[in-house]
C-alpha cells in the first residue's frame, strides 16, 4: 500500500481519463476511470469499489448521478460508506475495520462510471 501522501498526489493529478476499466467480472458493475483504478491499486481498496458496485441493486439509487464517501475513524479503524443521490443520503454501510489511508475519500458514479471528483 502506498502512503497517504502518494495517494493524494494520484488524486490531485487525476484530471481526466483515457480509458474505462472493468474491475469486476460482473457485467452489471460500473466501470472505473484511470484515476479510480490507480487509487484502488495504490490504497489496495478494490473492496470499496465492490461495495459501491454491489449497492447498485438498491432501487432507490439514482442510476444517473451518485456521490459516495468513505469516512475513516482512526480511533477504532472503522469507517462508514455513504451513498447519495446528489445530496440525499440513500445508503449507509458501516465497516468494522479498514486500513484505508485517507480520512475521507469521495467518488462520483455517473451513468455507470465511477470517477474522481477531479475527473468530472
């Protein structure tokens, strides 16, 4: 796993994508951008993409525009994943343990593509 600073550099330098990547064998799962795949590799967090992809079965989620945030509690190393339709909270999932290196991480899911806010 790369350091927090190295991952932040990846995020800050991701301003577009040249390709979309299928990270799951399931054809129903969203694809991801270059920046998202690079963060997933650097932070070893493909589990996070799987959680977002698996949540797409929730019929309340807007398939056109979603915001996902992962917030880490460093005291007990737990985290909470939240999925929003724009600003309306739809999904909350508690994760009992994580070693994800950032305090908070946000991605958008737009029309079946997970991307970093800087790639929007």
